[in-house]
C-alpha cells in the first residue's frame, strides 16, 4: 500500500469522502466547523454540496489520500481564523497569531480501507499542506480516549494517540466532550 496525500482539488473525490449516498440527504459535507453555525443549519440537501463546490473554487479545502487512483481518505484543514474554532467557547486559543495557526478537525477513512494505518499519512499530509501555505503551527482537537473504543460516527476528530504519532503535543485541555470523551488541544509547531 502506497498512500499518496494530495490537496483536495477534485470535487467528485471530496464528494466520495464526505458527501451523501442520496443527493437530497442532509449530511455534514464537513461544513460544520468551516462555515457559521446559522448557515450550516440552514443549508439542506444539494445546497450543502453546492456550498462545498463554491468553497473549492477558492482553492483546496483539505487533503485527500489515494491508494493508486482510488480516494480512500479525507482530512479537513484550514486557517483557524476561517473556521468556527476561531470563536469557540470550548476550544481555547493558545499562543501564536491567529493568521499563522491552522486547524485540522476531520479525518475520515473510507469503509473497507480502515485499520490499515491510512489516518497517519493523511494527518501528516494535512500538516504538510498547512506548512506549504505558510502556517506557523497546526492544531487538532481529538478525543483523549485513553485507548477505549470510539464510536465510528464520532471518530472523525481523531484520537490523542494518532496526533501524538504524527508529532503533535498536548498543549491544553478543553471543555469540549465528544462521545463521552474529553477533547484536548494538540499542536505541532511548523517553524
């Protein structure tokens, strides 16, 4: 398995990773932290995918992992100031100019490809993407599950262990809890 991670520039591949099976379904499309809450709640069905397509016209909105020509993974990554984490009441800010801090908040591997270690190069690809865009640091907000099983529907934030394996360090607790597990602020300095 030679996983290659590239900027997310192909809409169909992003749709494969985060879009619905039915066009009228109200799935996340990985917009929950990317756009204001009021807009996120108002967007329904196909309008969600159209919003993602519009965002992609401005540039890549994350990274995709490929096994050969097949898309197998997704990570959402963007400057923190462009996400709802910029104003979060549960995720603190810790040092660094907001303009230079990026966030990675969604890591997804396709069914049938999980358990093969794809999330590691995928997260590393998100780090490299942020670095290539001038980020001084990158943050993630995974659960600190201490090895306990995390429900797959909530596993998208990643685990503390995953982030540690890719060179992130815990810098703060948060008041956010997901699936019964506390979320921690993990950070990797890039300069």
